[in-house]
C-alpha cells in the first residue's frame, strides 16, 4: 500500500509545481521591460514588437525618427518596432513608407537595422557603392511621388569595397571586369572631386564626396526638385561608421 501511495503523491507534487510555474510565467508575462522580454524569448514565449507610433509626415520628423533609431542601434538597445505579425497584416494591403534609403549592397549596412525600423517603414534601394542610374533613380522617385515619403537619405559607409575598387581602378587607369566597370564610371565624378586635393584617406574622402554628389543630383532631379522647392521633400547625404554603428549627417539636414 505504501508503494501505491508514492506515485500518487509524486503526481500531486508534479501537478502542483506545474501550476505554480504557470502562475509565475503568467505574472511575468504581464510585466513590461527588456528583462521580461528577454526571459519570455528564452522560454519560447512570443512577445509583440513595440509599435513605432504614428507615421511621421514631415522631413524633420522622419529625420528625427531615423536618428533616434540609430541611437538605439549604436547603444545596443534596438526595439525592433513594427516587426510582428500584427504589423505585417496591417500593411499587407497598402504601404506608405515614411523614408527612402539609398545605400550600398554591403552586407554590414542593413538600413532597417541601422535605423531600428520595421515592416512598411522604409523604401530601401541598395546598389554597389549606392550608385544611381536611370532605373535606380526611378526607384528612388517612387517613394516621394507615390507614397509621399518626405525624406531621402543617401547613405555612404566606411570601408566601402565598391568605392575602394573604383578608386584603385581610376588611379591606375585600369578597367574592372564585366559590368563592374559601369560602377567605376558612375563613381568617376567623385574621384575627380577628391583628386584635386590631397587627403589622408582618399578612399574615405571619395565615399563622402560620392554621397554628397548623389544627394545633390537627386535634389535637382526633374521629378523631385519641385517637391524639394516646396519643402515637401528633403534629401540628406550621410555616412555610416562600421566601427561604431553611428550615422553621421553630411548635408541636407531638414529644418522642418
């Protein structure tokens, strides 16, 4: 009889512990904060992504939203807003991104992470050395002209391989294979800009010059210039540090 009682006692104890554990988990899941989210993730409990709030409708508000996200990225405290199934469902039928990012294909510079944004927040155009040609410019125009996106950011970055290769090819008067040469030719104006003076790091100078030149070209673009003139659109050139994760504004910071 003693042997028959033991399994029953173990079952009661096991059930009691399970109920207690469930109560603890329920209490924890009702709390908010980074520590509780981390615990929930470790236990396999899905936590909804925070909502980023209303869509910014001016260039300045958009600029501030992006810089705030970048500060979180730099500090190692991203919120990953608007990245859950609810957000996915909300934008499935229609999108209205508030910003356009023209950046490099470099795997170390994902704009959505760099600015800590989510689904439906940004139009992102990525090419080698953020080179823009007519078809790419058309993609850039798409945001302001169809979704009313008030901000374009041309994002150059530290240690850009495409610009480094183009700088060497132009300096040595050599052609790169295949269609890579078309990237070199698109970067030639930036090379000529920096070749006029001596630089401690000519490749870095060329990266910045190209971002500035590209932003200037977009501001004077036939389709975009009227929006810029009316104050409905700002075009910013910026530089991303691989070392720190920080985005530095070069030109065009919006005032409103």
